[in-house]
């Protein structure tokens, strides 16, 4: 509407000028090169206007002829650019669809049309990966490192390649470089933390964990759990390197902090109790076990509780475990721990009562292999009933395995809790649970070298340690076998006694 009004306004102005000139017809005489021209003012103005138009057209033609080569070249470049970006887009779509042949074809086309390596290197690297040409992909990613605009993408590509290839050492270097280049990148902090944990670099992992919490990569609960597991592993290693009866103060402090960060981390509490007992703080160790037992009984706590008083008699140990079980009498573990202590002390009646209560509360979960063996020992020791003992041993051959430390990632069993699975190296993957069938426990090469296999007590079984045995920093045995240079002495079977009189 405004354009129409503006057009009519200009037309009205021109008409007004024409009418004004027509009403004032003047005469103009022009003498040039011997010629005389007489005309009106209106004709002169019209001639000047036509001349101006002709000059403008000539100028436009000249400008077009001068600028046309550059315009044609620019038009061709723009067309190539559009085609290059179209090839780049189609290549990315092919990568997402997993079409390696199309991705490689579009990559070559985009590289030819665009001639911009920062845009095409990533597509070329991903196309090479789809084709399985890891060497070519590595070359492309390394070429990206030379350009500031693609350096970070190159680092990430090399990191992913190293992780897929299982080269944790190279991946650790790339992850550290990525986080150093861009400290606020969540995936870089997460990858570096995972690699440092798997490498056992606890001090570096602690610093990365703080950065990961700041970036919201891990929540507070998970961060506390990770820190508690690291502290427990550091304390376990330090306690193992100490003298047999020494309790390193740093290990005690670390375990104290670990139990506060993750109260449910039973290995930390069990090792803390053992080191407190080494340091002669038996009352504090006893209170820790009793409080933990009242919340959630566990065979590790029972084993640690037994080692608080290594010199006590079997009867005294049975009394202690009877009192411990009374703090939380409902769980199966309370009755199994008390029953095993009573069995070791020769209190047959008490042992049978606790085992019967455990089986009643467990239902279909019992008998396990360990429980069947306990019952076989009880039948043979109490009345010499070899037939009943044989029946329990036959049931043990078909019974499910007792809970043990099983890796949630690889499914292998481990004799003792560790922060890293000895088989696959996964961090905090060992879970205390039953396996589908009895599993072979794995010991590190340092413990396995030069020793023979001998049977040991099952998880949570309450038996006094041999007098010469070193109370090392193991958290808990997980069934099956462990390594020892000498077989443990076999204690003589105690005579039958009146259980009620001795316990009560």
C-alpha cells in the first residue's frame, strides 16, 4: 500500500513539473561548432534526461564487463560450497546410519569440494572407523590435533580409539589432555576419573573426583562411595605392608573416614575392626562390630569379631557370639555365626538349635554348600552318625554356593575384597552374593607364587586361627581355597558337653 502511494506521489510531482514547464515555454539557443539550435526549455530538459539515461546504461554495461569474471568465479565457488556442505551432511547421515561405503564416498567428495580440512577431517576419520581402518582413523585424528579449531575433537577421537583397543595407558594420557584443555567438559572428567580408578591412581583420582562433583558428573552419594572405596584400598595395602601386629595410624584414619562416607561398605568396617584389634583397642573394635551387627549382620563382621580376641578359648568365643547374635536375633547370619562358634566349641545342642533356626528363617535359600558341611560336621561330631553326615555331604554336592565376592562385570570370584577386580580390573565391582555354582577364587600373583593349595574355612565360619598364623590384612575369605606354605594344624575334637550350662 505504501509503495503504491509513493508511486502516485512521484507521478503527481512529474505531472506538476510538466504542467509548470508547459505554462512557461521559454526559448533556448545553442551555437556549437558553427551550428545554431533553437528550441524550447522543455525539449532541452528532455534531451538532457535521455542523454543521462544513455550514459548510465553505458556505465552499467562497462561495469558488468569488468566485474563479470570475478562474479562468475564467485558463483562457481558458492555452488561448490553448497555442494560440499551437502556432501558433508550426507556423509554425516551415512555415518549415523552405519553406511561405511557411502560415508567414505561423501567424505572424499566433501574434501574435494570444500577444501576445508577442519570440516572434513572428522567425517573422514569416522568413515575410516566404519570401514575398520583404525590406522587411517588415527592419522586423521592426529591431523586434527595440529589445528586449534579441531584439536579437542582429535583428542576425543584418539581417546575413544584407545579405550576401544584396550590401551588404558594411552587413553589415560588423552583423557588428562582433554580435561586440561577444557576443564569444564563433563565427559572428559568422567573418562579421566574412570581410567584413574582402574589404574589405581588414588591420589590423582581424588583430585579428579572433586572436579567431577563440581561438574555434576557424579552425585554426592556416588562420590562418597568412590572415595570410601579408595580409602579402604589404600588402608588395605598399607596394612599388608606393615608388621604383623602393627596398625598404621594412617590406615586407621583412612578407614574411619571411609566408614563415615559409606556406612554400608562392610569391608572398610571389617578391616577397621581388625586393625583396631591389632592396636590393642579391643573395646572400640567390639563396639563397632556390635553396632554394625545390630543394623546388618555380615560374615565379614563375624570373622573380624572372632579376631578381636585371638587367644580366647572356644567356649569363651561361643559365649561372645551368643551375645552378638542376641543383638539382632532375626537374620540368618546371626544364627549361622553363633552356630558355627558353638560347633567349634563342642556345644552340639546350641549349634543344632542355631542351625535349625537359620534354616527355618532362610527357607529355600538353605542349605548352601557351607551350611551342609556344617551340618555334616555336627552329625559326625555329636553322635558319630556317619550316615547322616554322608547325607548332608551328598546334599552339599548339589547345594548352591555360599555368598562370595563376585565381580559384577566379569562374574569371577575373588578370595578377598579388593577395590579392583583381579580378573578384569573393574573398580568397585565385587559384590557379596551367591554365584550360580561354586566359583574358583582368584588371588594375585604375589600371593600365589610358591605356595600350595590347602582348604580353609568358608565365609564367616568361626574357627580360631592357628597360633603361628599372621593376622594379615585380608578382608574375608570367600570359600574354596587360598594359598599357604603349610597346612593349618587340625585341632582335636572336644568332648561332648552340656551346652546350656556352659553358655548360660
